[in-house]
C-alpha cells in the first residue's frame, strides 16, 4: 500500500465501483489499483491508496477517515470474502469481517454496517462489530442493498423473491 497525491494513475487502471458518501460531498472509486477519494465540491482528488490486486468496491463513512472495501484481482492484498474496515489516518484496518462466500456489497452508517452476500444480508453494530440481524434474500449477484442514513429512522431495502 502506498499513498500518492491523488492524481489519476496509469491508463490501464480500471474502475470497479463508485460510491458517494452519505452527504454526497465525497465519492470513492474502487479500482484495479486501489482506492481513490474525491471531493465533489470544487471537484478534486483527495487521496489514493494502492492495494495489490485492487479493490472490488468501497464505501466511505460520511467525511471521516473510515472506508470499507473488499479486495479483488489475481493476487489481492485482501480476499474477496473479507470486508475490510480501513482507518486512513492510521493507514491500517481497524476491523475485518470474514465470510465463507464473496462479499458483494456494503453500506455504512454511524451505528451500523450492512454486508451483502449472494443470498444473505448481515447487519453489524459499528462499535463492537457484533452481528445484530441476518436476512435471507433471493439470489443477489450484484449485491443490491440500500440503507437509510438518518439517525431517527432505520430502513433497510433488500431484494426478496
């Protein structure tokens, strides 16, 4: 892993995913090289973190230093069955959630983490990383999920047959 000034990388770098944070003030690109974060106000690159093998998808928690992601590629730094909770100030993971199958999606809130697998959705408490709910879904190869970001309401939208 290494950091750069946030400028775009080489021409062969592929975008694997894009996600806005909860207030749409930033977005994170998951690429074949790693993670790139951009500000939407006065559009500019904020930072880049390189991970061997690249990143399949990433999510950012508001405008904090917390990013969740899943690795990808032939020789990944992190396997596709592990959701990494990354602290960009410390430049290391502060938590990891491991599964038997590939992680296909993730949503973050200040109090919860939602993780999508092919036929299940898990909800974790953000503080202790304890699983608080599990939902069986129809086959969901695209990892479709959405989660309300308001603190007063908790609504989870997942596919069902």
